[in-house]
């Protein structure tokens, strides 16, 4: 039987915490986009305005697990290239509400190259979200890290972070 040898430097890099403020290299982003997603919850916002301790509807809970099941079996490139627009799987520009949230969570300036994506919990839902009217059109935001690891960040039930 062959022993698996793992380079200590690679292992250290793999277990290094992701950064909300520093972008990963072009090579790392290219690798991450071509790998099946590995989901991490180390940067999860629990108790903020867009934290995961908010109330979820049954449809949102179902939607989260259905979407993650579907997305975790393919690469992000495959999702972008082959899934239809109704999935609402999109890169989020680091500006406005999202930029403010990242700054608040990290306490630092945010690099322009940080890669954050979001997806809809109920794909193909066309109803416009409104907190005032109680109309939900939920999104989940995540940071793209190294080695295909995506770090779930925020739950946005009213599509306010990046409308």
C-alpha cells in the first residue's frame, strides 16, 4: 500500500483561513472556478442584519439545500456556462451594501479583487422583494476562496445587499 505524501506547505495553505478583504491570485481563482465546490461556514454571519439566525421560510430552507446539492456536484464555471439566468447565480460587485457589510465584518478596507457570488434560493421567482411588504426573494452570498472552497457569508431574504 502506498502512503499518501502531502506537502506541509500545501497543507498549511489549504487550512489557512480565508480573508474577507484580500483577493486570491488569478491562478487560485482559476483553479477554484474549475473545481467542484467545497462549502465552508467559517466566515458565516450568524447574528448580523443578514445573518443566518434570521427566520427562514420552509421554502427557503428547502431551496438552500436543493441549490447547494445541485451546485456542489459541478464547478462554478459549469454553473456560469450552462445553467440558465433564472438561477440568479451571479458575481456580486464589491460596492454599496456589500462593500459596507464586508468592511463591517472585517474591520478593514476590502480589495477590489475579492470574489463574492450570490444565488437565489427560489430560482425563477420573478416577484420583486420588499421588506416593507414582506415579499421575499432570498439570496445567499459567498466568498470564493482557494482550492474550490466557497465560504458562505450572508442570507439576504429581501434581496437588499445587491439588488
